[in-house]
C-alpha cells in the first residue's frame, strides 16, 4: 500500500478538500495546474475530475472542481 495521493487544481473547492481531507490522511499533494506532467499519471489511475484522492488503488472524487481534461 503506497501513500495516498491528493490531486487538485488549486481552486477553492480543491483547497478546502486539501485542508479537510488530504492532511488528515497524510496524502502527497499534487497540484495538476502546476505539475502538468502528472496529469497522465492521474488519468491512468482513474481520476476523472479534481479534487480527487487516490488511496489503496481506488479514486475518491470529492465534489467537482474541474474535469481532468481541462488540465491537459
């Protein structure tokens, strides 16, 4: 089991989710707006929109900030 990864794009929905959830599960935080090279990684993992938490091979889509396609 690897460390959870929290993908986001920096919007207010994403920042709120990061403060409430990502910190609670000690997730690696990946800002896809700043780290565009990791968008394909998120897509391969099953992320459809951000904010999203990848944990134990499963993706939890939190609210709906932006579709992953907007970040490519």
